[in-house]
C-alpha cells in the first residue's frame, strides 16, 4: 500500500489498506496511513475516525494524536484539536510540529497570548527549520508588531541565511515599515 501511495496511486493504496483493516483492527500504522490518504482526499470525518482509533490503540503514539489534532482543526473542532494536540505534547512537550499546530488552533480561537507562546516554543525547538518562524513572523505582522516580526526573522536567518521563505516574509515586513529599498533588495 505504501508503495502505491509513494507512486501517487492513491486509489490502489486505499483499496489495499481498506481490505487489510477490519472494524476491530488496531494496527496503528495502517490506520494512520489510511487516515492520511482519506485526509488528502477530503474525507475528513473518516480520517478523524481512523486517527482516533490509532490513538486509542496506541495512546503513546504522538503521531496519532498529532494527526487527530490537525484533522479536527481542519473541520473546525478547535476544542477537540486542542485536546488531541495537548495529548501529543504530553508525550513530547517540545514537539515542534505539535506546538506549531497548537499555535494555529489558538490563533483560530482568538487566544493571542497562548498562540504566541506556542509559536515561540515551536520556533525555539527547531533552530534549523523555518515553518514556525515564518508563522510567528506573519502572526506578529498581522498584529502590527513589525519589530517583533523582524527580530524573529533575523534570528532564523542566522541559522539559514539564504532561506527564501524567511527572506520573502522579511521583505514584506520591511515594506510595511516603510523601508521600500530594503524590501526591494531582499526580493532581488
């Protein structure tokens, strides 16, 4: 099934996984893989059910809780998403992606203090990555906190000086600050 999925043969992968799983199956790997395929195919409720089964079968599996949290957020179940992401963070309190996703949930809930804290922790936990830094910088930018946005981006650029995403967001921030020439130079 995984070979089919890797080759983009989604229907074949789904058929194999569905035939391998019974209603009582607790194979978390298969449940997660089929859930991801369902999620990619906009079959959100079916994906959520599979992710919940995987989390129940392996409550120590942070991947299952993370997938459940992301999917619940996708359908607007923010309380359920927060709960599932919280379980992932109980297993690994510094999990970058779980913190990033929790920050997004808090943004959607209008809980700015918690969103900032989660996004800051996510950015701090992966100094070589940039997704959390970009999200935090955009979050600051959207709130008019341009100095904070620039600080986050400058710190991230210390680790990855030529990162196009970081440079792109920094160009927007500099433009918002009225520093058009600096912004233009970053875009070039």
